[in-house]
C-alpha cells in the first residue's frame, strides 16, 4: 500500500521513466512482442525515418553478370518508379550492357577439335549477350530495418523483391559453330551469330540503404530470364545443319545503385 | 528525493544506451534539438518518447547449434549442394568460437564443364574442377553490427551482421566421367587438403532461441592434385594402357577406378599430368536455422 501511494505522487515524467526502466529490464522475456506504453504508443522504435509513400524514385545502377562464364556482360540500368505506399512501387527500367565473349570462350575456341562431318555435335549453350532492354517492374518491400554501426551510427535499410517483364535485344555468337563451311579451323570472326528482340522477364531482390531522406544506395541480385536456343546435332562442316533446341536462358546480375527520391 | 533518484537513474540509462544496439528517437517531432527527450520535460513532450530498446536477450555465454544448407554460388566448373552442422559458443555478445562440418552429397562438374566434355572434348584442369566432398572448420565469429527490422510494419525482429574465419580440412575428389557416359558420373579420390573459410552474413532472431542465418562463405582449399585414388601420374598412365594388369605403386588402388579402369585412369592421368599450386575458391551461400541453448 505504501508503494502504491508513492507511485501516485510521482510526476508523470518520472512514472514514464520508471516504466521505461521496467521495459528495459523485462525486455528479455518478450523479445519480439510489441509492448505499449501508457500513452498508447509502442515502447519500441517503430517509426520509419524515411517514409516512401507517394514518392517518385529515379535510380541508376551498374551491373555485372554473375552466371555467364562464357560471356562478359557489364552495364547500366536506369529506373523510374512510383511508390504507392510504404512497401510497393512500380515503374519502368531501361538497361544497356557492354557484351563480349569472355577469355574462357576464347580459350575454348583456340582448342576446338578438328571439324568433321562424321560426329554430329551440339552447340555450347548459354552464350547469349543481353545488349539492352526495357522492362516494366513492380517491387515489394516487406522489411524495413535499422542497424547500428559501432553503437553510434544508425543505418536504415529496406529489403525488397522485384518482378518485371519487357523486351530485350539479344546478340548470339556461337563459341563452337562456324559460319563458314569446310574442315579447316574456323577463321576468327566467322562464327555463327544472330540478333533478335525477344521477351524477357526478371526477378530479384536487394537491400536499400538510406543515406538521407532523398538519397539511398542499394545492392541487388536479379535474374533476367528469356527464351533462347542452341543448335543440336550439327554437322560441323556445314553451317546450315543442326536443329534448334529451345531452353530458358538466364543472366543473373549483381548491381550497385544510387537513387533519388522526390 | 526518491523521485529525483529515479529520474536520474532513468536518464543515466537513457544516455548510456549508446553501448547498446539501439538509440532513442522520438515518434513525433521533439522539442529537443538533438532529437532525444529529457525525462524532466512537460507531459505533452514526454508522451511522445519511445524508450531506448535494450537488447532483450544476449547470446553471451550460450551455445548455438546451427543446421545449414550450403549451396555453391560460383558454379563455373563445379556445383555443390550439401548440408552443414555448426556448434558455436558465444564467449561474449559479439564474439564466438565455432566448429562446423560440411558434407556435399551433390559435388559434381557444372553444366558448363559437362558441355565442354561432350561438345568440344575439353575439360578444365584438376585445379579448377576439384570437388569438395566434405570438410570441417574451426574458427571465430565476430558480430559487430546489431539492428532490427520490421515486416510490413508489424512484427519486429532483431538481427546481427557477423564475420567469421576458420581453418580446417577438406575431403576432395575429381569427377572422371560425365553424366552422359555409359556408366554415369564416376569420381576419383584426391585426398584431404588444408582448407580455410572466410564468411560474412547475418542472423535474424526469430525468438530468443531460434535464429535464421544467411551467410556467404569463401571456402579456400589447396588445388594441388598429384594422385587420384592413391595413384600418381605414372600409375594412371599404366592403368590406362594395361587396365587391372598394370604394375603400379603400393599406394595405388586400381579397383577404385571400377571394373574397367582404363577410361577413368586416362582421364585422371590427363588431369594430374601437370599439378597446379593454385587454390580453389568455393564461394558458398549458407542458409540455416540455429538454436540457442
């Protein structure tokens, strides 16, 4: 009873401070539960320092391919999106890549076996080069968080998943099929090539780190998926031989970007 | 007096929070210039204060058992998918010693390697295609960064970013035949190699006992291969010519090449003809769940 009367005499500020201490001490018993204070507000920091709702975002990213050892694909991606709420935005993306066959592909070409008509061979797959494209993209950002560097610097971040669809310009250069008939080694620059514009889908995920209310950095991994083909059962001495075999091509890229929120 | 003592105590706890993972921030615009809210201000201002959130539990002095699903990320010439188990003792909140093991039931040549074998009769050197069958590491983990996240503005979870380093041993092998060969994939034992691991990742505390972990770890092991199934280059050449009738060194296990050893031995000979002093970098993503005792 004496304790109760003491508490009633405390100023409200002291009462809140005491409750705060209690909350600190009792926190270990309920790690993930939200505890509401006497003012009805939760006793943990839930506020988003950088709200996203109803804002436009313009971003520039630099990307490099991760899963195409036979092809080098480095480029940039420009995106513009609108955030309808805290966790969803949609927009468009435009990308362009510098592309070429890799050193490994060159080594393989240098050691290609002699061309003969006797044993049909398949073309090496996954040599497509995504030179550019445009996609409509939607992003969902379910997780907003904060990390503390050296107990001093707070870094707010967001994680997101993205899904998109569009068109891409594909350049295909075969590593092992020659465009010139015959049994001699294929001359440099005379391997089979073709270009096409085709559909592309993408899915990915990433982290956004807020620098300020208007600027953020992000790192993400995304996979571009597109219909592709390689030629099977080729007579290596005859460039017109072989049958097209379809498969789902992919380019997985890692990118770093900077974005401005308006 | 007692009231003042409480306030001072609260303020001290408030200011001392820099040592913890979180700092105090007001939910509404605060009158204080630095964004913090002294406990002695008017009631209206105080109501907006969201208190310092102390880490609700500590890992210090606790054992952690983790189960992982490691998947190789840099699958240029090889592909690995496996499982791992790790035990860590958290000496302090941010420092742990750990011992772990890894077993890759799927350790094989990548699609590209098999394409090269089948389509252009080429294959990478042993140094590039050495497979990690199993391994173990002992090391340290440092978790210098703490934070928290919320999901769709709802549930709040703690997280920590960590680095780890370890030393250990790797059980290695070479794939000798591709999946399209009549016998299917065949492998040759290349022995045990020293291995080091360097990783970075984060753990999300689902509760005070269960955590979700995602980590990228670079497993580095020696790619020097001079024997396959205990047989050196001369042995493998002899077997490729004479089969089971070959005269080989005492350490050479001909039967490990199968009942018709000529083909596998020829491949092995080609791969170990010029041993490399390189190391293999097996970049692996570890997704795991752990339990804190």
